[in-house]
């Protein structure tokens, strides 16, 4: 018999790996920011591009989801 239980989850960088790479991409014209491990750079690119064009942006990062008890 399978037992299920409630668990709190977290999402974030995997501490066993280097800083996650992030980039922003435009949902309208498919332009992309440079890939960066510095959080601010893709965010600024997205804001500047959206402000200049009126397009919608997506910021992507390589993150991991896991039960909170594994992060303690």
C-alpha cells in the first residue's frame, strides 16, 4: 500500500553544483540575453528589452525542487 504525506518543498540552486546559469528570452521576437550566473544581468536585459519594445520576457534558471527536510 502506498502512503502519501504532506511535505513542504523548496526551490533554489543546488548547493552541490556551481551557481545556476540564467538567461532571459523574449516571448515575441525570440531574442535572448547572454547566459549569466549573476542574477541581475538577465533581469536587467529583460527589463530593458521590454521597455524598448513592449514585448513580454521570460527569465529562466537551472533550479532544483526538493523536500525542505533535505535542505536542513
